[in-house]
C-alpha cells in the first residue's frame, strides 16, 4: 500500500522522529483515501513551549489550501515540518517526495545566472537550459534567463523562485508568504500567476499568508492556526475566476477576519 503513498519529511536528525518513522512504516496513512499530505497529532515545542500542539491536517492531491493565523502562531513551523526542514517532537507527517518551498525572499544564488538558478540541484537532462527556459516562460521571465539575480526586481526574483519550484514538478508546493515583500500591484499579478499555474500543474498547495483576501481569491480551503491547532477549516466554493467583492465574498471575509480576532468596526486585533 505504501508504494504510492507520500514519504515522511527527510529530516532525520531528530531521534524521536526517526523512531516514529520506523515504527509506523507499515501503516497506510491514507486509509485508502487519496491524500497528498497527512498530518496526525503533530506537536513541536520550542524551549518547552508547544508551538504546534496536536495538529491534524490532510490535503488532497491538487487542492489549494491557504493557512492563516496570528504572527507567531506556528505557520512557518508547520510548513518547515512539511518541507522536511524541521521535524515534529511527536506525531506524524506524510508528504510527497516531490515537494518544493517558495519563501518570502527568493533565495537565489547570486553567482549563478537566472536560468542556472532555476535548474540548480537538478542533473542530466532535467538541468538543461531549455528546461529552465520553459519554466521561465511560464512565469513570464524567459527574457531574463541570462540575467544575474542582483539585476532582477523583487517581483522578477520571486517569479524566478517560482520557476525553480515548478521545474521540480512538485506534488506539494509550499508557499510561505511568497508575495509579502512585493508592492501591491506586483502582488496582485503574482497572485493571478500562482492561481493560473496551480490550475495548470495541479500540485497540492499550502499557502501561508496574512492576507484574508488573497486566501479567498486563491484557495479551495482556508485554515486558521490557533493555539497550536487547526481551529478553523472552511471549504471555499466561490466561482472562479474570483473577484474580491460581492455578498458571499464579503461575508466570508468578515467571518475569517473575526476568526483572526479582527472585527471590522474595530480593525485592530485585541
Ligand atoms: N528555531 C526556533 N527556536 C525557538 N523558537 C522558535 C523557533 N522557530 C520558531 N520559534 C518560535 O515559534 C513560534 C512560531 O513561529 P513561526 O515562525 O512558526 O510563526 P508564524 O506563524 O510563521 O509567524 P509569522 O506570521 O510572524 O511569520 C514563535 O514564537 C517563534 O519565536
Ligand atoms: Mg512565518
């Protein structure tokens, strides 16, 4: 049963975590249901304080999930565990082998041209220039293939980071506030681009964001992380293409803001 199931995050530095891997390797985490991500009872402590405290979460293949929550609520911690960059203190996290992360900052290698950045870490035919060029064309950046990262604008650099993620054909795309550092107009363009790319490539996507409208424009499901757990989980059935207006959108925005402790007559959280 496990041959088609996602694998555990590869972080193996954590003894408890390794024990969990070995003990549960015969278990089919999906119980026959197709899932791209299965998280069960994941906890993570920092200095004795539980930041994640028994998170349960599943994401279906191709599903776009937005994760909201107050600053410091543990969103990045959860994303890092799914990426394999950190390990839980207890619990289980099953993720696909093919997964990539896009962070708030593009993290390009300054000494490599843009196209080389896109295929860096790949080998053989997967690292060919035309592979990079195709991915760059998808994000509208093929004309900057030979540029040095330092000469890119913030939006261009983030598109290069997106091309680098796409070229790996992820089954799970992890996005940690990827538009947060961009100006409002570039941010809108990037939101549309991500929406279109995810429709085309259909990876399961987890987008961490502070922007309620962004979440509602893009996601099939919106989650709120609070007190170390998924405290709110809502399927968004707004028709696509979506616009940030209309009765249903406004009602959802109010509901979400109130989940986040923001009340529109008093927009500063308590
Ligand atoms: N490596 C670490 N060592 C100690 N504490 C950590 C570590 N990583 C995260 N924390 C703490 O865990 C809490 C959650 O951090 P995390 O970065 O996951 O929050 P977040 O929800 O992503 O916040 P933000 O919205 O501000 O990005 C914070 O209080 C943070 O200080
Ligand atoms: Mg964060």
